């Protein structure tokens, strides 16, 4: 009984002391002094609340209340999981600007989620780029760990520490198409002379270089006979034709199919007037310094998406039938085309 009274007397004294400490009126300070005091209290000084907390911790150390303290600690421990998350190696995946960033995340985000779910030791992040220039800068600086560049960028990436491990299938879809309005009155390539043609970007292979080469081989000097307008994305090139801002617009079948599916009434106002010959489709590259095990798992999951329903639904959003293995040599025909394009049409760098 005496021991219990002693403990409760100590508790009473502690509570009275804390009341006295916090009952002291604060000193009168101007605004500058208050700001200075705030800064000091964060970095150097020990505030009154901390003194009280020390007394409170001393109280909790007493045998009578030690169970409360232990119970509180146990309650909060499960909420901390930073140690487990920190063990994951992060990898950045870059997709060249096939679409605007919002659309890109809608199309490729589920694939990245699938990779994360099936390669638990890795943390994959999809990173969009606003335009081709930004994507090129990231790719050629080694910013991306995995990337899906267009074939021209794929060939260039080999000089910056990447290797090809895969590609999009359906090479017949990798061709340039040139759109005009149905009411434009443009019937031959020669009708484009003196007019403006839109493209996504100077380095877009299927949607820019291949259509420009087509025009070149059909009697148009693209450097003098027409105005070339680079509008930033595949969708913008299509919309520029639709709104009559340009006489014709270049793109490639994948974004055109997507636009036609989502906007059938608008697409009906346009027609594919000319098509180029095809080349190898977009490549998949990985930085050479990445662990082979992670790259192999990434490739296996990617190449087998068409083998299950979930994967087929992801591929349908792109749309493409499947991804397939490839290597640096797979893009020899692309290198040959680029060499011819530079010699006959325009420089690229």
C-alpha cells in the first residue's frame, strides 16, 4: 500500500510541475523575433514541449505505466515498410512519343503494371516525353533502362550503350501514310506543290522520313516545293489535316487506327491518299550494363503477352499482335534506308 501511494504521489508532483511550466505567459516578441525563434527552435533550442515530453517519458518508464508505453510502440511498428521497399531496384521505361503523354500511359501503363507484378525484385516506372526532342535527349544520355524507340532512334541508340533485344511485330503496319480531307480536291502528289504538309517530328521514321522519301521519289522537292510543318505528335498531324490547317498530314497506321476507332465520324472526313513501303517496326532496347537476369525476365514476359487473355487485351490497346525477339542486326534495312534518305532528301543531324 505504501509503495502504491508513493507512486501516485510522484505522479501528482509531475502533473503539477507540467502545469506550472505551461502556465508561464509567453514573452512579448515582434514578428521578426518570432520568426527567428521558430528557426532556432527547429535547429538548436529545446522547446518547452520537449521538456514536458521528457518528464512524460520518465513517467511512462515507471513500472505502473510501462505497459502503456510498450503497447504504444507495438501498435505503430507494423506501419513502417520502407526497409522492404528500398531493396527494390528501380528501372525507367521510355516509350517514344507514339501518342500524347496521357494516351501513352493509358496504352502502356497496364503492361508496366504487369511487369511489376511478375518481376517482384524490380520496380519499373513508365516515363513519357513531351516530344521527340525530349525523348531523344533522355535516350541518348542513357536515362532510360528499357526503351521502345522508333527504328531510327533504335539504330542511333546502339552508339549510346544500348542493345536491341526485341521489337514490335506486324512490320507491314510500319509504313508511312499521307492523309488528306475528302473534300480537298487533291488527287495527285503534284497537287501538293505550294502547299503545307504536317508531320509529328523530323526524326519520326514511319510518319515523317518515309513519307518525305515517298514524296521525293514521286516528283516533290520537299525542301522547296512544299512547306514542312512539324507539329509534335501523331494526333496533332491528323488533327491539322482535319481542321484544314494543312493540305496533307503524315502519320502511320497504328495512331490512324486508334483515331478512327475513337472518332469514326471525324475520321470519315479524311482518307489515306498514299502509303509508303514498310520497314522494321519499333524496337525494344536495354542498356548493356543492366543485369542479364532482369532483362531476360522482362523480354520473356513481353514476348508472351499474346499467350494469355490479359496480355492480349493489353496488346489490343496499342494495337499490335505481339512483341518478338530481335537483335542489332535486325535493323540493317533501317540503317540502309536512313543512309539513302540523308543522301537524297535532307540531313538528319
